[in-house]
C-alpha cells in the first residue's frame, strides 16, 4: 500500500498557532504579590485579596475584551451642530459604549477611589495602585487636568490662559458648582479626559502669576419656561487630537470663553497647589507602564509556550529563555521601585509621625518629603522608558504576529499596548524635563544632604556584603555627579533570602544586566570585580527559575537542537 501523498496547507488547514489563554492577572503575578506582602499589613492584604483576584479574572474576561475592542474600533468624535444647523448647548463628545462601560467597570473596582478610602488605612494608595496594575458603584465623577498650552507643556509659566475675579450677583440655587467666582479665558492645547465632569485648570490672575481652579465642563440653567437644561460652561472643543495611541481616550484642543471656575488653594500659588496632583498623575503613569509591560510579557510567554522552532519548544530555547529572564529581571526592578515610591507617598500624604516598621523607608517629615519628591521624578522617567523598550522586546519575541494591530483582538495585541504605553515617557514630563527637575530639587537648600543621609542609612541595612559594597561604590560615584541613578537599585533589593530575588539583585547590581541602555552611566554601572562568572548551564538554570518559576527540565533544548535523542518529547 503506497503512503498517502503529503497534504498541502490551505487557508483553513495546516499548522495554526494556538496560544495558551491569558491567566488571572493577579494570581499569576508573583512580583506584585511579593510587593503587596511586603508593604500591606497582613490583615489588610487578607481583606483585599479576594477583590484583587476577582479583578484579575475580569481583566482577561471576554466581556472586558469586547468593551476594549469596541473602544478602539469606534473612536470618539465631536458633534457641534444638529442636522438643521443649530449649535448644541454644548459640544457633543460621542464615545462608544465600550469606553463608557470600561469607565464604570473601573469605578466599581475602585481603581481611583480606593486611594481615598480611609477604611483601607495608611496603605490605601498601595491598594489603589495594585488595583490599577491589574486593571463601588457606578455613581462617580471624573476629572481632567488642563495645563498644557501651545507655548509649552512642562513650562507652565508661559500660560496664556487668564482668570478674572467676577462673582455672580446672585448665585443660582440649582447649580452651585457652576457658579464659580472666576471667569477663565484661554486655549488649552492638550486636554485629556475631555469627557470628564470637572477639570483642574491652571490660569494666570491679573498679577501675572498662576493659580489653580476647579470648573465643571457644563452648567445647569433654568430657562424662562422654568425648565432646567445643561449648557456648556464656556468650553468649546476646537478639535480632537489624532494620536499614535490611546485613541479611545478623547484628547482635545479646548477654547475657554468665560468659563466659570472656583479658586483652589491660595491665589497666585497655582504650582504649589497643583503639585500634589502631579505626584499622583506621575505615579499613575509609571504604574500604567508596568501594567502594560506585564500584559505584554504574559502574551509573549503564552506565545512561547505554544510555539515550536525547528522542532524545539520556543520557551526552552536558551536564547529565548535568556530574553524572557532579562525582561523579568527588569520588570521586577521597576515593580519594586514603583511600589517603594507608593509606600513613601503614604508617609507623605498621611503626614505620618511615627517611623515605619520598614526600616528602609525614610523617616517621617522632611526626609520622607525629600525622598518622595526625588523618587516620583526618577520612577516616572526610568520606568516609563524601560517599559517601552520591554514591550518592544515582547513584540519582537512574537515575530510578525507581534506586529499585527487587530482592534477586534485585544487579548494578544502587543502593538496596541506599545502604542498606548509610548506616551508615558512624554506625559507629565519627558525624561529630560524630569531629570532637570530632580537635579534642581536636590541642589536646593540641604535636600541633597537629607537624601544622602537616607541613602547611606539604607545601604547599611543590606546584609549581603557583595551587594552592599557594590551599591555603596556606585552611590559614591553618583553623588559626585549629583545623580540619583542608584535610587533605582536600592528598593529592588530582596526583602529576605528568596533565591530568585537574590539572583535578580545579583544580576542588577554585580553583573550590570538590568541597565536600561543610555539611561545609565556606563563607567559606573559596570560588571563588578567580585561578580561571579557563572557557566552557561548554571545561568540557564536561573533563567528558567526567573522566567517561568520552575526548574529547567532535563530534556530541554540546546540552541535549536535537543540534547536528548531525536525522539524525545517534553
């Protein structure tokens, strides 16, 4: 009997990759769980963990994917006039059902409000940003932050928006929020959250100095017929921005004409007043970067589990395993820096007076304020840049499929994640702007001395002599350049003798494997003399533990050929 002839592939038959479905984004994220166990009291973690688990399951659900696809496929647009040519009472910003449902879903899970829930104690920010990383009722408000103008983004002193004190002679009884005492006129060039309920706005008063204002986007008035209706609060959408990413988020150019607003804080103290909000938004930014990076890693690992190359499982080919381990090392570093910064934020926001049980945290008061101000700039700049490079590596790891951008298939769409995350190195201050801001801050008064005192005390806490000595040498060199680069390393140190964490710390500090390209001083961040030079086999074993949390199988791949017999199978 002659053998059957080979069957050529068709559009519907032949080899088709079937990646493993993504798993719960909380229960599979060991680095997030580790950070929470460190910074949250045991009782608090026990009370919120079911919430994290539920959110982690919903984040990969078909329902959320459907909303996400709808928001990406049907982008927002503006209608200013009806079919008869009559202008609406306010510009109609049309968004999709998916976008609106995603907002409600986030509100139900307290993505923002958890940070202000006193029931969660002093650690409520840690809970909030953990929820944001794995991203009570539908009754919620959202707020925009309108600062950027054509004359500059970070340089707000060039603002061309002005506020005039002009209180109403008789405030309305129906809309106290819309009865602000100031009238604002100007033009905002980048205004995200254009569909928000209210906005915080920077504007100059007649003194020429900046103040912060709160204004609703719409006001309620009562007509001569006694019927109330909503009208624009002096806000006209000039146009929506056509962006590389975050296309589902309406970002607009806005013209403000006699926008009624309330003064927030003291007059002519706008930068000081809005500064705490900048800290919050910068943390939102790097937590969002870490979230997108983690999702991209999950997609790349799911692909690696399903794919074979020259007869070998991709996830065990040494070069690919090294790549995945390297990405995990860098992401773990970003996670630890990020949640360390959030922990310091808790000290500052809550005006804590007693020292923390975590001896590496700064002392309450001046030291905590200095460390926090330095870290928010450092973490936002470094993590945002690292995430873009890390997500791009995940995209490349999937070959051509990684370059696809299917709006209807958000589950494995790394291209969309890369597009959306790219803005984070720009938004709330570019890398250069943040670096300049941080150096200026450290050079003011005795801020550098305060920061040095905390860093020296913390370095002394490191028990492993090789790590402590290497970091101390780096820190001494960096101090001479007034650079806080080492800040990124300290919070990353293992909290106890977890072998994988120790290996990650060794790679970061002694072997210089976690550096982020041009963002390090290459004459300082180098392979240390006392770094152990592991053979390839031992390094590969650790790659597997870091990337997959397991021991390297004995019948694993070697290059593109198995070390076992041709018939062996995993």
